[in-house]
C-alpha cells in the first residue's frame, strides 16, 4: 500500500528526475552525432560519385574523338575522290 502511494506521488510530481534528463540529453547528443556522421558520409560519397562520372565522361569523350577523327578522314577522302 505504501509503495502504491509513493508511485502515485511520483506520477503527480511535476519535475523530471535527473536520470531521465540525463538520458534525454544522452539520446539527443547521440542523435546529433549520428546525423553529423551520416551527413559527412553522404557528402563524401556524392563527391566520389561526381569524380567517377567525370572520369567516365572523359574516357567516353576520348573514344568518341578517335571515331570523329576517323569519320573526318573518311569524308575528306570521299570529297577528294569525288573532286577528281
């Protein structure tokens, strides 16, 4: 009976116990750290993806340039043969 009265008194109490405040602060800090770490990871992965895309575009441009030069030589020879 005594513990029931104590429990009801604790429920009606308006102040938050120190352990609960400490726990709230700890969870808040952990959440904040998690958000920061996740954001940094996302930024680094985005930069890595951009660098990879630039590399792929550079390689495709290099291969396309050889094809364009071959086409130019072909058409210039065709024009030369037609002109004769």
